[in-house]
C-alpha cells in the first residue's frame, strides 16, 4: 500500500503534534541510548518510572504499541555507526526476527508486503528498526540492552496515531490473535 505524496503532508500534520508530552519531549526518544556518546541524563518522569520498574522485574518479553504504519520492528533502532542498513546482524537477531514474524504472520494483514509514507518495503511485515529509520534513545533498545528483555515495536495503524473510535473494533479483530501468539513466545 503506497501513500500518495499529498497524504504525506496530512500524515505529518496529524502525527507530529501528538508525539510530544506537555514538556515537548518525545517519551520514546528519552531513554539512554546504547550507541550515543552524548547523553543528557535528563529523563522525563514517565521514562524514569519505566527504567526503575525494569530494575525490579525480570521481564522476558516486551512489545510497545505504536501507530503510523503496519509492521513489526525489531532491535536495534540505533547503531554505533557501523553500517547495518543492508543486512543488520546483532546478537539474538534470529530470535528477534522470529518474534517479529510471529506477530506479523498471525496478524490479519501485517505479513502482506506494504509500502508506507517513507517508501520502505516491509517484506513479510517486519523491519529492523535502524533499517527503517535510526532512532536514538528508544524504549525498544533500552529494554533489550539494559533490561535484558527482547522487545519489538508493533506499528498497528496505518497513518493514524489516534484512530477514530469507530475503527477500534476492527483493529482489535486484526490484532487479537497476533497479540496472544506473541505472548505465547515467552515459553520458547
């Protein structure tokens, strides 16, 4: 599915204002980054709460839910500068790909190849986060590196960060089996 260029503008108008909290901070880019040498140390209260929570619990699997595309993205979202845009290989890469594919292939549509606003093809409905676009300070990498917990990012809604209420039953139907299949992966 390809988005016409005029919708790209609409997408960014809808998407951009709602990414930040009242302090103007994107919480998903406020975590310490494993690859960045420049760390401010300033963390929002919600981010500090998640970081503290990860110190008290031993999570074995995690996912964070987003909107804006329909794809399962796996670590890493950032890089140490070594080119990994062509064929990223990281520790546990095969496991992370399997987790993403489990979600994608159980989802009603995700596994079908799609193209979104940035013209990236999501073969099998999955992508490496850094390959899609570099994201320093993301929760997915933080949980994987510091929390020792594999996490994937699930983009569940094409174009919208906040879909209309009338779309929610269909979104639930498209994702329910995939969410359950993903949770079952804790047994592997």
